[in-house]
């Protein structure tokens, strides 16, 4: 999809870039949402488990920047030419965490690490 958008010189609007909270580190195999998301494929036990490698990489990189995993995930998307993440926020704290992404400039090595670990996750899912 991204390749097609780039060919057409169209910006990709990334809907639900935090995968409904999954990439924030809030959820794992033991903690899943108790609302309607619990029935979504993103929150199947296998997918939540497979996503933990991505969340771990987001956490590790976030520690270097003093940022939460969600902010790193958004910064990662912002580092991609032609991509604009559309992140939601349920409260002011979430909005502040999301805004933190604007101050994070990931290195090319960090971007490559996140690209690699997310590719493995997508193949597992």
C-alpha cells in the first residue's frame, strides 16, 4: 500500500497506528482489553503474544528518549516519508504521550530495527 501511495505521490493516513493500544505496551498475554477490542483479531492471544517483540523494541528505544512505546511508534511512522499517523487519545495523558512523538528523531538504525521486528510480527500474524 505504501509503495502505491508513493508512486502516486499520495500521503498515507495511518488509521489506528497504535493498533488500538496494543503498541503502547499496555496489553500483553495476561492483560487484554475488556471492551469490544477483546473480540478483534488484533487482540487474539497469538497476535498479542507475537506483538510483544515489537513492543519490547519500542520500549527499549523509548528508554533512550524518555518516551513511552506509543510515542516511539508514532515517531517511527512520522519518520516514514509520505505517512501521517492518525492517533486517537482517550484522555489528556494519552494526548501528551502522543505529542511526545513530535520531539523524537529516530536514527536510521532504530528505524531499521523497528522495520525488521515489525516484519517478523506481520509474518507471524
